[in-house]
C-alpha cells in the first residue's frame, strides 16, 4: 500500500498530481475532437508553436500564459495566411510554422543565462514545481474549457461528420472549427506548466486515440479518454517516484504504452461481422 | 400546383469557374423532380445552390417562397459523398438523430417526440435493427439508408438527394425509392439528381442540364431527342426521331411510377444555342 501512497505524501507531490489531473481532464475532452477531426499534426505543431510566446514572457518577465496565448494566435493566423495565399496543402503550412515557431522560441530563450534549464522547463514542464496559485488558474481554465467543449458537442460532432451537413443544420462549422482551435490553445496553455508543451501532446492524443479503439460513441470516447488520462497521470507520477525518472515525461509515456496494449487486446478479440442481421 | 423553386437567369460559380450558366427553371411543390445531365453539367451545383451551400452569382433564385438562406432550415439534403472518418465512433441511431440538430440547436435536450421521429425514420428505411451498429460496420447500401433516414428525420419541406440510388444493392435501392415516392404524399417536394434516363422519365418533373439548364418541365416535354442530343451531344441517342421508346408505359426496377406525373403542365424549355 505504501508503494501507492508514498509518491503523494508531500504537498508538492499532491499538487503535481492535481495539476496533472486537471491537465488530463482538459486534454481528454479537447483531444477527443482533435483526434476525430484528424488534426493530430496540427496539435503537435500547436504545442510547439506556443514556445516562443512563453520564451518571450520569460525573457520579458511577464505572465507566460499571456505569451503563449499571443504565440498561439500568431501561429493560427500565419497558417491561415499560407493556406489562403498559396496552393500548398495544409500540412505544409502547419509544418512551416511548426519549425519556425519552435526555432524562434529557442532563439529567444537562448539569450538567457539559464538557457538550458528554461528550455527544458518549457518543453518538458515541471510537474513537481506546480504552485497552489498555478492550480487555481489551471482549475478555472479547465472548467471553462470543459464547459465550452461540452456546449459545442453538437457543432463539433456535426463538423466531424461532414462540414456541409453541419452548415445545413445551422451548426456553424467555421465558427465551431475556430472555437476548437481556441480550446486546443487553452488546453495547451493550461497544461504546459504541469507536463510541458512537448509532452502535453502525449495527453492530447494518447488517451483519446486509445479510447477510440474501444468506444462506440463520442461521449463514451471522452469518458474513457478522461479515465485513461487520469490513470496515466497517477501511474506516471508513481512510476517516476519509484524509478527516479522525469515526472512529466513518464506521465506522457504511459498513455502511449496503453494505446499499444489496448490495440493488441482489441486485435486479438473476436470481431463482429459487418453483414446485415437477419430480421423479420 | 405552386412552384417550390423558381430560378430566373441563375448563374452559379465554383471558385473562378462558372458551373451553371444563365438558366431558367422551376421545381413544382409536392412532386418528384429529377435533375439529369452529363458529368459536370451542374446537377450537384444546382442542388447546392438550392440548399444555400453555394451562393448564386447572378439572376434570382426563390426557394420555398424565400431566399435560399431563409429557406435552408426547411431543406434536408442527402449528399452524394458523405465520408465519415473511419475512427468516428458513431452508431446508426446517433447518426440518424443528428437530423434533429436544426430543430434542437446547440443545447436543447431531445424530447420524446424527437426520439420518436428518429425511430420512425429508422423503421421507414428498414435500419431499426441496426440502430446500435457502428457506421463503419455497415455496407454501402445500409449507410446510404442511414443518410436518407437522417434527412427525413429533419423537419423539412423539401428533400434533396444527390444520386441517391447510384451503386446500391436492390434492397437499399427499393427502400430509398419507396421514400422518394412517399415524401410527396406528405407534402414534401423531392429533388434528386440522376444519370439514369429511366429514373428521370419516371419523375413528375425534369431539369436537363449541360452547364446550363437545357430544359425544365414534364418528362415528355424535356426528354426529347433534340434536348438530349443538345445535352449529351449528337450521336448519343439510338432513336433520335422517335419519342415513343423514351417513354415506356410499363413500370421498371427502382424507377418511379410515371402514372402520377400528368398534372405538371408548366414546364418550359429554352435553347442557349451552344
């Protein structure tokens, strides 16, 4: 029993667990739509795209959340400009901004004396350094993100189903897509302090992708995703304590390992036949 | 019978390309209208404009007595290609229930009546026994029935179907054909696109397209050898000088009953001299 309780005996360890749990809940709900919309590469680029904003905030000694928000807006705007002004595919424009923003972030942060430590902190987070004040901010953001994502369930499902049908049904697909970008940004910004910008992607994609292997409806996918993400945070922190590994990285690694375990189990399980069931 | 759709000098563009040139046409209310023409002749473009998915770039288009934008909520549209990503966990029941979204909006909970409408639509399309199946577990014909069920679940005065019977198994084609016939008896106008001349002949009203509307009116007036030659090119017809073979009196497989199309006398045709 001690093996389970010991990693969370101290206050900073409990804050790490709570911060990770809030990140897990936010990223599960938003990540479900990210996976369903086939926007994983965008999500990957996005979590790197906020790096220069956070780096600039560290250099200028302002709120990193503000810097991340500005960088996210710049990145989305630049992707849209490339999409509208060229015939290049969207993944090319995302790739351009992915590399450009990450490089810019490293250039900015390299001006600091604590270059290496600051960059590591941004990319990989500092789960054990989360403060109570951080948790309050993260909790408020989590409530807003989850509430908005649930309120937009129908527009986002319609958009995932078919954008033209969504338009016909009055589900405002363009606004729903824009809202999803904002939700992704909010989830990344709200989670990076716990798990880092790089590893928040593991929570954004890993649990929803694993949940999609076993869920038959989108609400169930969200619920399974949240359970998997919470379990990953807990197991990741527990393992990192006992194995003396990096907390954030271990948290992000668990859902990926879980994905392959669930994939193997589902592939070994008998499948239902796709033929029409005979009926009277 | 009043017209559900009236187009006067309608021009529709897709990007920089004019997809439908200056065209006049009508679509009668409470009847079956078939839009027929070669590939790329503007059939789907016309449906998109009626559904307000494409704005017209010229002329005037009245749908259900108003602009396409104002009428959009009264139109159910079964698209030709609805490709749902394989990883989307969506059951048949939930997919059909999405047809209630225009009525429910973002947040309103489905009432007992909404659920009843979903169940009735699944029963009409003979997919109630598949309600808990995942969309990816269905055959192409079953999926098409789901999309039609989704369409009729919606509160609608007009049902648009883009090539609804193309490539379907006989059971699915017959079931959807039954819906196409049944909807006008409920006061709904049905507009479908097709490549099948037999389907077009069996409709109440026909619009023949070839980058513009070649002719619009009752099948006998529209599907003449001259109009078909104009739309499809000379030499495409076997019986250019004889109308009779184009209008058999017998019913045919998954076509429409042509006996109820005699009421439509307001068709017109015009030749753009292309």
